[in-house]
C-alpha cells in the first residue's frame, strides 16, 4: 500500500534538512554582521585619515619657511681669517652683430 509516513529514516532526513537550513540562516546573519563590521572599520579609517590630514596641515603651517621670522646677523671678517688662494683673470669675449645685438664670441 505504501510507505509509512513517519519512519526513522524520514525523520533523520528531515532533521538533516532543518539543520542545513539553520546553518544557512546563520551564515546569512554572519554576512550581514561582517558587512556592518567592515562599514564601521571604514568609517574609523576615514576619521583617522581626516585627523592625520589636519595634524599634517598644522605641522606644515608651523614649519613653513615663508612664515619664519628672520633676524639679520652681521658677521665682521677679521684680517687673520682671510686667506687668498688664487687670483685669476677671466675674459669672456662678446661681439656686436649687424643689428647691434651683443652675442657671445665663443
């Protein structure tokens, strides 16, 4: 006439199917939690990058050579500190062309 509707093998197969469905649901939840964690870490990284940029800009403004206050310091040379090692004459010839422009002759 037919099989029994509730046998041990039927119950075993049904429990296996329910277990697989439960694991599938857990994994779906795991994916959602992992995506939330990634989004949180990305937000934290963006905040840290913005903070780093602000601190870098502050340091650059503080160390800008154009904004540095300079004071003139006069240093007088002493006769004993001057040593002449070479005296030479340099000649660089130039000539005029027909239009009166000066050009190098070398």
